[in-house]
DNA sequence: TCTTGAAGCTATAGTCGCTAGAGAGATTAT
DNA sequence: ATAATCTCTCTAGCGACTATAGCTTCAAGA
C-alpha cells in the first residue's frame, strides 16, 4: 500500500497530476484510510506506469483511455492497438521532419555575425517568409 | 487596406487568433471603419507574418514580444536576438533527439504481428517500462 | 435604392493537460 | 506530546488558442 506521495516518487508522476487522472477517470479512485487519504495497491502502480509511459510516447489522454479499454479485453484482436501505435509513429515522424527543417533555418539565423539589429539576420529572416529555404 | 478576413487569408493566421494577438498586445489595434470593423495596413500584414513565422519556429508569445521590441530598436546590438535563436536551436535539437527515441520504440511496438491483445506488444510494452530500449 | 448573404463585431466559455495556492486535517518520527 | 511532513479539497491559472451566441456591417446584384 502506497500513499500518493510514494506512488508519485515511484512513477515520476506529480501528485496533483495523479489526482487529475483520477478525476478524469483514467485511474480508479483508490481505497482510503480512516483519515481519508488515498492508499494505492501494486495494481494502481502498474496502471499509472502504463499511463505515464504512454503519455511520454505522445498518446493523448483519450487514446490512453482507449488503450486501457483494449487491454481490459485481452481475448480480442489487437488491430486497434496497432493502428494507434502506427498513427503515433506517423505523427512522430512528421514532427521530426518538421523540426529538422526548423533546425536548419535556426542554424542559418544563428550563423550571422552582424553587430547591430539593423543588419542582423534574425529579425530579417523572421520578417520575410520568402527568405526561408523551405516552406512551413 | 485589408479586412481581418483578407489578412487571415494572406497570413494563414485564423481570425480569432488575430483578435487574440491584438488583445495580447502583440499587434497594435488597427484603424476601424465607421461601422467598427478592423482595417489593416501593409505594416500590419508584415508584423503578423513575422509573428506567424516566429510561432512556427517555436518562439513563445513572450519571446516574440521580445523580438518585436528588439526590432523596434535597430541601433542596438543584436546579441539578445542571437541568444534567443540559439536557445531555440538547442531546444529544437533536444526535441528532435527525444522524438527519435520515441520513433525507435514505436517502430519496435508496431512490428509485432500477434493476433490478440493478450500476446500483443503494444499493451505489454506500454505496461512495462523496463522493456524499453532507452530511458525517457 | 433595396435586399440579401457573407463577413465582422463583442463577450463569454471551452479546450488540453496539467500546475499552483490556500487553508484545513492526517500521519509519522522523535 | 509535539513537530515536521504529508495529504486533503477546492478553486484558479497557465498558454495559445478555438468555438459559440447574438448581434451589426458591408458589398454586390436586382
């Protein structure tokens, strides 16, 4: 049995966030002590780890809810789960290539060595979109 | 002179977002028609393009405010602007490498070809963090 | 000139995923 | 017993928008 602080330490999820997840229905309301404090079981710990990990991978709260529903029916086909992972993957890849374009442009901007704003590339480049290497 | 809709079309910034920027003090309140509708000048267009472009590069509203302040004083040194670009760049690079780790993990997850949830990698992998290749 | 339909106005509330604070009560260690 | 630390609920705030309702104005055609 863990207190909420203990659970927080073990999962790396902040205390208010745990309570928020409970409110959102992602985790069940746990048993309470006589003094009304939450006490979590190993199961609660596992579920929260699942959630944390999924969030880190970029799944939204709603998607995690779906995944949790899926995992509650282990006899069913896992197509849905795979589709979700594939969507996540595609999204992550899109974000990567977008960021790489930004990286190139910021590198270009940073390379300038003018001494006053008047002839400095940062403002110039940001002001005039047509100067960009790539569209975004 | 552009209407707000025209400005929106030309910059790709949505109408409510333009009004929001005005409220936040990022763009000046423009002149109005007799009937109280906003009318923008070329300058307004330029400024909004600057803002849009900066947002796309990941600058926050506050950072953009700073950049706009800087550009209003072109006689000053541009160190600040460069520092901001450099910070942005470092941040973008961090985000890229983080996403690349997620990409690898999601690829691994998606590669599974089980037929039911019970022996499917998605849920498994998400549930047990220790299975991850890398820490995150 | 009149009419009609698109576009614009303000104000308010909602989104997502938390995070922070106040003020009270519970638990734990000494 | 007491002090220090945790935890409780409730409310409000964050950033950067987005949506809605109910109204007014504009521009183009008849």
